[in-house]
C-alpha cells in the first residue's frame, strides 16, 4: 500500500510504502554508491522510472537526423520491390485499393 501525505501549499509530498527488507538493503547500497541519502535516491529513482515508463509508451524517439531521413522516406518511398508490388496487388484484390 502506498500512502501519500500532502500538506497544503507544499511543493513536495511525503510518500510512504512498504518494501521487502532485501529491496531496502539493495536500495541503500545503491544510494550509498551514488552519494545520496536514501530519501533523495528514492525520489530520483522514482522520477526516473516514471519518465522511462512514459517514454516507453510514447512511441518512437529519433535523433533529428534520423527523424528527417525517416520522414523523407515516408514522403518519397522510391520504387517498390517486386515482392512489395505483389503484396500491394494482393492487398488490392482482397481488401481494395490503398
């Protein structure tokens, strides 16, 4: 169970949860190696995990150069290979024109 303790007007909230003892030992070791307090490490790790989870669900992420190349290929796909021609023809016969 997670308990969120919020104070009116506060910029931070307190979150209380239960974790297995072995997880606490692991997290404490990681916090020590990172030179952070346990609280700071939890806050950083939770924020990172949340951003990562959202990024994973957001779709593809490309560098600007790769994005430009991708869009260029979408706009100008070039000549279809014989296999793609056959696939397009089959699609049009079974489903209809693209």
